[in-house]
């Protein structure tokens, strides 16, 4: 006999909780999204893991296949896929209000945290204590990312061909340096091709007794909000007006040559080309911000990236730090501190408004195609590639957490990033080992693990200051 708690009656799960209505009360969903937002450390891998554990495994608000389908769609979009996934699921649970609540809360803690840290950096230029805390947080994130790889692989790789696709994607990214969009496109094409020869490839995985109660949003229920030209036009017009409004206002009030307009236009354009996640575009951002606009120095860009990697929310939030420093140093007629805060918020706005637009415009159409076998097979291939992408991110994060320096090795088709062994970080390695034990052996929660590791980082760095580069 199953020990799982009873789920909602079948009629409730398939009809009264049908997506398009409030599947759960908005206040309850808001509270859950706020709790998730406080755990969004570690980039997309850790963020996706937190959402899966909370929404799929613990609360049973959405089924695993529905979750993976939404993730596959968000992976195709420019912008932070984890934030867009939260917006998509929020839309499924509570419609437009749910999408706005989920997407906003997902980035809010990161916005506030990075705003404070940017101010601390500008005011004091010495963040030793903060960086010590982040040594512990970074190490804990390794365990979170590893858990994400295991969980997504367990549910998304239901066929040996998908396992091969995941491995191939990982090798293409980490060994040969193939661009992320090319990997996703190849995985989609391979999934479509395999689906024609293995019909079960794109089919939903049958529920097992371990899946627990039926989810409130069933895998096979269509969303009630039907796509229409009128709705799409309204969303597009309103969204574009809101997106452009702060940049237009800055141009009218301060002139076209102001730092605010330059930053608004530059980062608005960047938001449309961030295919493959933040890492794919940050090199371009750094080059433009340092060499073209002169908003900050090269070393400062590196420090900003480190702060963004260890604060909650998407890594692309580093653009907020760039805007803060750039406006502080070229404030125009405003007080430098006021200018820095305004620029930081403006850049955050133009970066994330398109994320909401992509979901609110595309989700109703994508929902209608969920039972298309060819699309399902292509997305199954993309899901497999996502496993390889997360594994690649795990390796990247491990290299930059456990070693102070890395080096690139380009030999023919190979494009490897290798650690400089002499820069091994023993404090970070020890804390990472503790984090793995806490999460995998003792089953500690993410927040509890992060808290413990932050304290260990503070103690370790202050006790052995020379052990961290």
C-alpha cells in the first residue's frame, strides 16, 4: 500500500483546477514564489532544481512532463530561462496575475541584493566579509547544481537515445566550444528525427507510484486561454510601450547623450540576443562596457560577475551592477547616488520586460502544440540537451569556485577550459564537500545548506585569509 498522501479527486485535478483559472489561491502561490525567490542561488541549474522540488515534488501543483515541456520552450528563448520558466508556470497556475507575480518575485531578491552590494563596493571598495560569505555560498551551489543534474536527468532521459544526446551536448559545449544555439538546434533536429523512428520518444512518461498524488495541473489538460490575434496584439503593444517608456523619459528629461539612454538602449538590445544564457553574452557586455563606454574597469567587471554569481536570481543581473557603477561615475545633473540607483533599476527593467513578453505572447500558442508528436519529439531532444547544458554549467562553476584561475586550451577543434592547479582553493573545496554531505546524505534543504555554508565561508576565510585567491 502506498504511503503517499492522497491527492485531489480526479475531477478536481482535471476540471476545477484546469489551467486558466486560479489552480491555487493567488496569495498561496505568491507565498510559494517568494520562498522560491530566496533560494535562487547558483544560476539556472540551481534555480530550476529549486522550482522542480517545490512545485513538482513537494506541492504537486504541476506535473513533471508539463514542467519539462515549459523548460524546453523557455530554453529556446533569449533571456534567463529559469525566470521565464517561473513566469510560464505562474501563468499556468494563476493566469496573467500569476505570471507577473512569479516572474517579478523571481528577480526581486537579486535586484535588492545586488543594489546593496554595488553600493557597498562604491562606498568602501572593500567587501572582504561579503566575499567570505560568498565563498561558502559558491561552494554550496556546487551541490545544488549537482542535484539538479541528477534530478533532471532522471526524469528527462527516458530513452537511451536521449542519454546519448545529453552526453553529446555536454561534450560539444565543454570540449569543442560549440555555440549553445547550435547545440540546441542540433538536439531539436535529432529529437525530431529520432521521434519518427522511436514513436515513444515524444510520448509522456507514464506516471509511477513514486510520483505521488496527481498534480493539480495535469500533464494532458489544455490551458483555457486560447491564442488570438486580438490578444496577442494587445499584449505586444502594451508590452512594447512599457519596455520603451523609461528610456524615452530619460531621453526627454536628460537628453539623448545621457548615460541613462546609452545604458537603456544598449541593455535593451542585449536582452534580445542572450540566447544560450548569460555566459553567452557576458563577454560582449564586458567588452562594450569596459572598452567602448568606459563604465567600469576590467577588474571591476570580474568582481561584479562574482557578486552576481552568488546572489539570488539570474546571472544576467550583473548588468545592474554595470549600470550602477557607470551612472555613479557619469551622473549628469543628478546626485551620483540617485543616478546610480535610477540607472540600476532602469537597466533591470529593460532587461526583464522582454522575458514577460516572450511568455505571455508565446505560451498560449505553445500550449496548443503540446500534443503534436513531432514537436514533442523535438522538445524531448532539447530537454536532453538541457541536461548536458546544466552539466556543463556545473563543470564551469566548479572550475571557478575550486580554482582561482583557469586557462583556455585551443588545439584544433578542441576548446577546453582547464584549471591552474596551483590556484586550488582548499577552503572552498572543503565547504563544497560539506554541502554535498548535507544535501545528498542528510537531505538538508537548500536554504539550510546555504546558511551553514555561508557561516563556514566566513569562518574559513577569516581564519585562513591566504587560502582564498
